[in-house]
C-alpha cells in the first residue's frame, strides 16, 4: 500500500485486537475516515463485514479495491487489464509536465509511463470496481518510484534511487469476499453521513491537526480524478486544495465536528484513534465519549513519520530546523456497553 503519514500499519494489531474484543462474534464495522483502507483491509481479512468511507477520491478507490472488491470476482480480469497496460508506449502529457518537470516528484521516464497508462484506462470503459483496482495498481506503482520522503508537499533535491527504476504494475492484494455479506466503500463527508451510519462498531481515525491529507497526497487525487486541474506552488498542488477544507484540520472546528459525529452515529460500540499531536486532548475525547458507554484507553507509543525524523529543510536542501521528539503516542479509545479485555499487542 502507499506510503502515508496517517497510516495505521504499525498499529493494526492493536486496532484489530480491540475490534475483536468488542465484537467477539463478528459483525459490521464502519471505518468512517478510511484513508489508505489498511484498517478495513485487515478487518475484512479477519472476517468482519466492513464499510469504509472517505471524502477524498484517492481514498475511495483504495477502499473500493481493498474492502469492496472481492478477489474471486475481479483478480483475473484485473490481471488481464494490467497486462494490456504494460504494453502501452510511454507518452508524456499533463502528469509528466506537472509532477516531473514543473515539480520533481517522479522521473520524467516514469511520468510518461503514468500518462500513457492513465489515458488508456480512461478509454477502456471499465466497471467501477475494476477501474478502482487498476487505478490502485497504477498509484502503488508510482508510489514505489517516487522521489519524496512520503509526503507530496516537497520532493528530494536529488533523485531518490528508487525514482530511477522503471515503474512496474502489480495486482493489489485483493481479499476474498466475506461469508456474512458484502463489504462496501463510499465517498462522503463524515460529519454529513454520520447519522446514516448503522453498524455494530464504528472506527474513527479523523485528521487531528492542520495537516490536510488532500494537500499531502494531491498527486494521487489528480491521478484518480484525471481532471488535469490548475495547480499552484512549488509542489504543484491542485487549486482546490485551497477550498476543500476539513473542519478536522482546524483548531476551532475539530471539537464541534468530532462531537457531531460521535453524537450522530447509530452504533453500540466505538473505537477512536487519535494522536497526541492532535488539537484534542486525551481528556477532551474521554469527555466526549463518556455519554456513549464505558470508555477504555490504550496508549501506544510509536516512531514519528520519516519526514519529522529527517527534520526541516529549505528549497536548497539546507537544514533549517531542529528535529523535535522522535516518538508519538496514539490513544486508542474503546467505547462499549461493558468493559472488555484489550490486548497489549495483537
């Protein structure tokens, strides 16, 4: 899966263990801020029915691929499409100009491959699930040859060694369908759809400070939408990054937004993942969640993302800031109608 600042890869065992503790007999789990869909993918693998939602287009195709699409339905057909795409001749276009020349996120040779493959995908008339699988294959192939520290806010001064390797398409890790029923992926604003959510458990992993996922991963949004938008700045971000704002990225906005989501959900169990660098404190969240049931908190220390560990540099590649703390704490709030035994690791 793609590199991601909000990824729960290191915390998956804790999250999955908490879900199993709350739902020992299985059930439907809704992941309302799905991001890379790592959590939904793990829970589907564990046999839960999963509903993954996110408001960004790139996150929606990831969830469609890793949660909604079943391997037995789409794997063979996706392999055939990928085989055809591997034969497409590179041809530089909007993506190459924007992200390889005006910016340097990808080497122009790979930019031309991405341009040609993406243009071909748009002409193939693929069903939505199949198109999502193919787009994720292209996104992940591009991610493996990028020249960043994991964020699309800046790029390396010199090409990263991986950026000089040719892009290679691989089939995403599709999972078989779940016996208890189909999994689904939706694209919606969490605050707006919270009252529509009915599940046995809802997992909330919202943005927690000023860092916008759309701004940090704008290349993927443009690759998926293929709307070739106006761009700005050194990073050539989509112009709508300036207007597509989330209340969760605002210090005054996050509290009311989170409260609205928590109050609107129709679910007997909640799990909330929140970082100690966030705008809301551990105490704030316990207070918000207390009305929903019994609140238990698991505090999990883990290394900060690689960009934070590298430090702050200017456009010349010169270090201009000191590295702060090297570890964060993720607070996992488990809200149930009774105490459950939370695993230390899973």
